[in-house]
C-alpha cells in the first residue's frame, strides 16, 4: 500500500525540460527578456497563422435576426387573398399567406405548399401534392380541404372576389389526404399562375357565410401559412389599424425567414409617408412619385427599381374618328412622339420607352434609334403623301373631302382623352405639343377616374385615349387584343380586329409548349405593331426605397407592388461565419 501511494505522489521530471530550465537559468537578464519576446512573437505568429488558415475554410452566411420598418400608404381592411382590394391589403396578404405555388422575382413559379405537381397531356387536369407537415400559423396542418374551401370562396359570386374570373369553370377535388386535383374545361396555359392564390384555414373560416365573410375579424387578425405571422396590431381611437408587427414563421414551408421582425406603419398620404421616412420612423417604402424618388436618389438613398408589366399608350378609336382610320396618320403620330422625352420629363426617368403592346422583360422589344429630326421628317412626308396639307395660317393640316358635289375642308384634328392623374395630364400636354409640330391638333379632355371608366371607356366614346393596361406576368394578351374583346367588359380598347392575331392568341393560351407560346405571342406582337392601332409610350418602373442593411433582395418581374415580397424569406440583415463544408 505504501509503495502504491509513493507511485502516485512521486514527481517525475523530463530530462529535456531540466536541460531547458538550466539553460534559462544561465541566461543574463537581457537574454531572458529577448527570449521572452521571441517566444511571445512565436506564439502570436502561430496563432495568426492558424486564424488565417481557419478563415480560408469559413463562409459568411445569413443568420436569424434584425428588424425592418416598412411604410405603406393606405389602411388595411381585408388581409385576405380572396378579397384584398388595396395595395395595403395585398402587401400584408403577401407576407402572411402562401399558395400551392409561389412566383419568384425572375418570373418563374416554384412549389410552395405543394412540393410538386403534374399536368395531364391534354392540359386539363392539374394535380398538386401537398408538402408533409405544412402548417398554418396556429399550428394546424394544411390539408386539401383548406385548398378546396379557398377555391370555393373565390368562386362564390356573393363575395365578388377579384379572383373569381380566374376560377370560373374550374372543378376542384381531392385524392387522399395530400392531393388536390383541379380540372379545366379547356386548356389554358397561364392557369398555373392561379395556384399562387393564398390558402385560407378552413377550420377558422368555415362558419363565415357570404354575409359575414367580409366582416370577420380574421380579415385583420389574419392567420395564414406564409413567411410572417401577425404578432401585434395597434389601432387608433376609431379602431383603424395603423401599425402591424409581424414575426418570422419558423414553420414556413420554404424555410423560416431570416429577418425576425417586420414592422409595418400605415400612412394616409405620400406626404405623411415621406415625413415618417425623414423622421426615421420607417426605413423602407414604395408607391412614391417619380419626383420624390429622384430627390431621394440624389441624396444617396438606395432605390431598387424594375419596369412594371404595365403599358401606357394612346389607343385609337378608328370607328369614331375616321381620320384615325388612315394608317399614314397613325404612323405619323407615332413617329412624332418622343417617348424618351415623356419618360424623362413625366417620370423623372423612372420608366422605359416602349414600341410594342407588351412591357419590357417579357419579350424582346423592337428598338427605334432614329433621331427626332429624322422621325419628324418621315412623319411630315407621310402626311404630305396622304394629301394632308398644312394651313399656312393655323399650322394645322387639312384635306379636301367631297360630300356629294360639295367640297368640305377636313382638319387633322381629334380629341385626346385621359384621366385626371398628374402624370397622364402632363403626358397629354407633351403629346399635344409634339403632334403640333407635324400639323396635328389634339384637343385635350380630362375626366375623373370614375367618369372615364363609366362614360368613356366602357361605351368606347373617344377619338384617342391615353390610358394604361396591366398585362401581368403570364403575357396573356387575349383580353387586350382579341377581336372578341372589343366591347365592354373586354379590354380591347382600340377595338382592334385581325384574324391572324386572333388565331395566334387563341393558340398561345392553349398550348403548354413554352417555345411555341413565345413564338405565337411574338408573331402577334409584330402584327399588332405593324397595324399601329395605338401609340405605345412607356412602362413605368416600380420603385422601392430600402436601407443598405437589407441583403438578399431581388427585384425583377414584379406585376404589383406587393410582389416586392416574393423572396422576403431570403432577405437578411445579420450574418455569421461557418465552415464552408457545412454549407455544401
């Protein structure tokens, strides 16, 4: 026992350590200091080398954390994918709800609540397979019954949903507990876009009939399955919400968003919105005028921008104004229109000049690079050849028209109607001056928005109409240029008719072959351009003011302002470093 105790208490010394210790004891004071310094330097150098070696194997990745304070003009009333009439409603709906599919900023559709889908060969049956374990914000699992319930509500005529037209004639059914089957009566290639509709939780909404549906508290205290869930709402004395606090949903189907909190403040006007931005109450905003965006840009603020799929044009009513039925007149008016000048002056350069009935980014657009002088000379030559002679006193071109045996002097004059919107009024004024240079008189008429729709557009009572159309991501031009859509409620405002274009548009919306669809649309666009039923002016740009701290943001094919949130789950503020091998 004693020997065992001695074994564990005995001290052992290594010979080399003893030698090192004796050597150090023999050092002079100066040598000891120098030795210490060298040892410290060696240790620091080795540590730095190890740190740099470690850095070579580290990658910076997004991490959870941070807050974004967003400002929006308007007040939400229906945070509901079935109703959502305003930008404020649609913005929150985009954050709170998710659909079977999700659009991406580059214009693609990817699985969301559904992890995959199939389309039958005849293009009539769409089968969606729901993800396992997809849940709503309250933890309840998303089922085919929720999808069917949502579609039925969209189809309910009593609710007057803006989405109703998208679901007319669609039969919705289910197979088992994870499959949704949607059946069409005829092929419609852009139908997949409908699958991005946000899904309502049936277990919360099932007792709300058509009369009570719009008044449900769930229209504000919304529960969806999207990237963010409602955490807190602040209301004013009248009960109107002015503040929403949203927190990232860890159960989101595509992965928990990195930014922990998004705070949304609502304002009644752009003036109030800009004041909130100036005071620091908010740090991001959209729906500001081009003038305000230009001023902020000049101050160095970050402004993300992309052309919207909207086409502003002057549409000709050749039935009401016979002079506009003359193709040389329409071509001359187009040539005399300086579209870049309109974009620069009216939109402060936040827009893109166009020459086709489609916005940029959707199809390749024809470029016109001739100078103003050349275009005006060509326009004047066209009108001269068509025997429109300039009156030396008035400067307006005229033509002698025979009515029986009576000569009648016809002026090259028509009315130009537009809405009482600052950008459109200013554009109309510029057009009037541009056309005057080639001897054309445009008589401006301004209508309030409601009057314009009811008394001008619907009955097609105009000579020329300066107006904008929202084309959308799917590029379906049928409603705008097919001859069957010439009368209200169709959107063929120019009442354009061309059998070739009709056939191309019909085939394009039926085929599921992407290459053929693009070919058909391209051919249709070229034919419409050649017929000149309108002067295509510009597509405005969507502008989004964001703080520099936001990373991972992408803005490309946005059709409406709320689509700035298409990839919000990829945005991040904070980062961390991890070994590269862990990110692969």
